[in-house]
C-alpha cells in the first residue's frame, strides 16, 4: 500500500489538524456530558456540557488563528501532517470567516487623499445682492 506523508493511503488532504482534533474532542466530550445529564435529568450537567461544546468552538478558532488549523482548500503534500503549523495564519486566509472576525486577511484600501472640494457657499450677507445659499449646506 502506498502511503503519503500524512500516513493515509489516499493522496487527499483530509484536514487533520491540532485545532480540528482538539475542537472535535472537546465537542464530543461536551455532547456526551450533555446527553448523559439530560438522560439523568441533571440540568446543571446539561448546562456544563453545552458550555463545553461552545468552548470547543472558541478553542478551535483560537488554535486556527495561532496557526494550528489549515487554510481553505487542499494543502501541499508536505504540509498535510496534523503536526505541521500553518505559517500563513498570521496574515489571514482569504475567504476565511474566522480570520475576518479576528481582523485578519482584510485588504487595505488605498489611502484617501484630500481633494479640494467645491468651495462652500458664501453667506448671503457676504455674497452680495441676489446670491442664494446652496441647498444642502
């Protein structure tokens, strides 16, 4: 059997990352705790389990931002191992909602230069007889 660097028989990028494994493990534990607590009618445990599921989402996001996730799309074969850190995370991934929420990956707009605007309308008193002020000023 021909195995790739990631240890899988296929040459596909399955997306195994530290962020993915950690978040999945935490969400699984929270789901089991919430389900067991629901069956036992122990409502504080249900809340704790649901809280762990919510915490798993934020933990996965923080790990993704720290470079332990992956950008969208397939990675090069040399970077498919789950222990390889994503060096492009600091700049943000294009199209990544998590990176945009963190303020990363936004395109910087061209600097706005001050252009001379149309001079504001003069006061009727100083403009002379018959001058009317502009509308909307």
